[in-house]
C-alpha cells in the first residue's frame, strides 16, 4: 500500500517518449492520474495509459517560455482537481565543444533544463504548501556530478538541478513536501542516440557500467513510483542514481 498512487494526480513534463513517457506510464500503473506536458504531442503516451484503463490528459506547451508556465500549471490543475506529484523531466542537450558552444545553444539548454524546472517547482510548491503535502521529482543526471564532454550547457544545468532540489527540500520538507531527484545513467533514448551511434564512445561507456548494459526508460519506472509514493515520506533533498552502478565504479 505504501506504493499505491490511487487518488493522486501527477504532472509529468517531457512525455512524448523516452524517460518521460516511461515515468508517466509507471505512475499511471501505480494508480495516478496523469497530466502529460510536452512541446510535441504525447499521443503515444496517452494511448499506452488509456490502453490499461488509466486516466491521462495532455498539454502541448513550450516550457522554455517562462511567462507561459503559470498558464500551463493552471490548465493542469483543471483536469483532475489538483496536483499531488510533479515530475520535471523535460530537457534538451546541445553537443558542441566548449570553445565553439553557441550562446543560443547555452540559453536554449538553460531555459528548458533549469528555468522551467525551478518555476514549475515554485508553482507546484505553492499549491502543495496550501494542501500540506506533495512530491516533487526532478530529473538530474550523472552530469550533475561529472563534467562530461562537449556538453557544457547541459552539465551546468544538471549541476544546478541538484542544487535547486536540495534548496527546495530544505525549505519545504517541514511543510509535508518531499523534493528529490533521480539521476539516470546512460539510458537508451533520443538524447543519447549520438553516443550509441559512436561505436568507440558507446563501447567505452558500456565497459564502465557494472550492470554491463545501457539502461532503458523502463528502468526509471520503479524509482519514480517510489519517490512519488508515501514509501519515501522521509526522503528529502536526495539524488537517487539509476545508473547500473556507474557512479560506484
């Protein structure tokens, strides 16, 4: 029963595929109603959730537009009467050496990966403070702790996500709100396709993963349900690695 999400509503961003889709489906399988938010349509996610009788609605929105986030959140509130769980998954990446990293690429990444995360946390946090409870899950990265190669904007944004997660946990834990993060390892998604396509780089990554395989989006389902449920009520400001053992190597 500690993992039961029946009667809860989750707002999940970046749900058109990959990790966001898997998390939305996983939360719905645990009983939550889902508001799926993505810049492109989440029709496949809607089909999957409704296929097993789950409740889901979708919103198409450009999350890089900070001025529009309040409207997105208000629309989300209107579907199921409130938001109990926020999963900030939407993100982007630009792969360019630091010396040639375009200013536009830097701003694009920071707008999506950091600004939208903080301002959606703020909107959800105020709503949850009024209700006296809530769960916020931010999607961090191994590059919240490492430098990476050719992704300075992404690395900066993901370092910042862990800082925001801890800062909000400090302020809101006493108000019944748990703010935590998941740091996925190397997961087979659209964002990592260039790495998988590079035989040398892909093999080097694989050789460091103790689990001896790349992760799949479905590997994030269980950890997300855990952090969204009452099973994690005494977890605050934690970053949960789901990386096949990469950080232990």
